C-alpha cells in the first residue's frame, strides 16, 4: 500500500496520509514487539515529515521512540527521551506522556515520583474521559499504593474507578478487553472491595466505644482546664512582676503567655507536632481536606485546631491550607523543569485544588501574578 504513495503527482493530503501510515505502522510493530521494524518506520516517518518542515514531527517522533524504549524495558532511556520534548509541546500534557513517565519511574522503584505523574495522568483522563487501555494500569497503581499506605478509603475509591473503567471497556469492545494485561480481574476487585467495606463497618461498630472514651477524656480535660486556669492566673501575676526586669525575664514572660485560653497546653503541643508532620509530608495536597476531617485525623476537635492555627499560624484554616498549597506549587515550579510543562489544570489538581479558577485566583492573590505568567517568566529567567 505504501508503495502506491510514491508517485510524484499525488496530492499533498495523500502525502500526509502516507506519513501517518508510516507512524502507525511503526506503532503496530511496537505492539508486536518487533522493535527493529518499529524503529525503521519511525525513522522513515520522521525523515519525510522533517523534509516538509512540520513542526510537530520531532515531538511525535521522540514520543514514539520513548514508547519503543519503554516496551524494550529501557526505562531510563524512556525518561531521557521524554525530557527532551520541548516545553511548548502538546504531548507534555497528554495522557500517554504522563503515563510513560510515571510507569517508567514505577518500574525503577521510584513510587513517590511515579505517584506524581500517575496523578497527573488520572487528572487528564478525568477531564477528557478519553478511555485508553493504559488507564487500567494507572488505577491498579493507586490501588496498590494506597493499600501499602493503609489508606483504605482511597483504595476503595480506585477499586470503584477500575470497576467503572472495566465496565466501559467490556461494553465497547470484548476483544480490546482480552488484550489488556490485568493484575486485578473483576472478581478479585469485588472481593477486595467487600473486604474494605467489611473493615469500615467494623470501624463504625467501635465508634460508640470511642465516643464513650472521648466523653471521658473531655470530662478529664475540663477538670484540667479549670486547674490550668487557676495556675495561669498565678503565672500572670508572676509575669507582671517580671515585666520590667531583664531580657531573660521578658523571654520567660513570653513563654508563659504562649498558651491559648481554653485549650490545654498538652493539646496545643500535640496539635503543633501533628501540623508539622502534616506540612512535612505534604498531606495538604489532598483536595478533600476540611477542618473537621483534618481535626479528626489529628485526634483533636475542630474548635481546638482552628484556635491553634489562628494563634500560631496567624491565619484562618482556609488561608493556611491555601498558602501551603501555593508555596508547594511555587517550589515545584522553580525546582522541576518537567513540572512547568503541564497544563494549569493539571498543576491545580496536583496542588490540591478542585478547579483551575480557584487555583489561579489563590496564586494571583499570593504572588501578584497568574500561574501562566509566572511559568513564562520563570522559563525566561532560567534560559538566561
């Protein structure tokens, strides 16, 4: 068929079809694991497209070579080829690009870095609903990842997503479904799902016992609060007597004043330690975090948590959470070239925002510029 396109008098649109045929022929050989033939037709495709001055030819070519190297299990070379793709290229925001990058990192046992790219791949799928067989591997990664982290709610979330993807694939094409390599088949997924639901139900059965324990602790805390108030009054008198003394005594007075009225000191210390861990481990990137859910995960209540954040962080909870996410995003944009290649939507999702608009507004409020302008200025600065 391709020989029929060699005539010098064929229309230009037929030449384009010939070039695309070479591209897809290379891809077909890739799927058959005939790598030499895949390389041969990829090189032929690129030579013809390059002669016509087609700008995206190099991008298509490198992305295809990266995929060939991935299936040859040369994962480091795959990443190297993907890194060579230009910042302005369309493919840096495609599902295939982020999947190849994440999957290569995962094969190299860099699970935390792979998590970042699979999260972006998943967000691209969520926004486009463009179903590709590889989306199963992304969902399977998250199931294993959250199972290892013992985050059963997130594990259940991705089991449901994988069951949904399978249902669409089954509906659209039985043949396609049979060609997909599955780690989790439907019966296994359903069994895993039922196991998680059983564990969650057992957790709820213990809820009443927890309530009783918490009520007892609340009563004890109330008694301690009254006692602490009395001690605080005595301390305040002592602080007043030290106010005009040496700087050493002034520091001591500041220390005594560091508490929050109505919140036991041991509770304050516990919350601050937990917030430090929350920030250090970037748990604020979870877009489902609310004041009540965070308080519960830190083993405290929303009232105490809000007071501690207002007092020590000098901002309300929403501003505190937003500032953490924007600071994280700025650091990632400055430190990682690849991060600057993604769409604003993908960056927003990665940073824990539910939509692009709220992310852009928050970014502008903190930095004075919108994310797109920040990235352009940053790229320009780093090129100098």
